[in-house]
C-alpha cells in the first residue's frame, strides 16, 4: 500500500532554513509526480510545489518562489523540500501528496513553525 512519511519539520527563527523529506513506499516512486502542500491554522490547505516523476520539471507557488526548492532522489524513493529565508507566514503543517490510480494519498504531515 502507498505510504508517505514526512520528516524534518521543527521550530526555526525567521530567516532560517529547513529541509523536509518525504519517504515513499508501496508504489513505483519514479513513475509519479509528487507535490508538497501546506496548511496553516484556520486556513485551507494550499499548494507549495510539485515535481515530475523523473525530476526534470518542477514548479513552486508564487508565495515561496526564490526561497523553496523541490527535489527528489528516485534511488532513495524520497521527496525533498528545501526551505530558505523562512518567514512567520510559512508556519504550517507540510504534507506530501501523490495521486495514483485515481486515488489521492497524503502523508501525516510535519509541523514547521517559524518564530523568534
């Protein structure tokens, strides 16, 4: 069965950096585009970034462009989100997501808190 397990969240000061990871299993990882979403308290879940199966194409939301980078290591079945120049408004639970066989799969999420 598809499993997505995020890690790497935590408390960081404004201007700091974090790298999130999402370990995937139960499917052919390299065959699927992967996406990061986030959800802040009291807000709807929002798109952050996505990457193609082979990793040759990616996109990030305007709100994080120039600060966040999405990448993947298909040999390790792992998705990454490098987050630099973090701002308090980046505080949220971050989720990785894959759509496979017309079904949506989400990880449990990892909390990122940006605060001084």
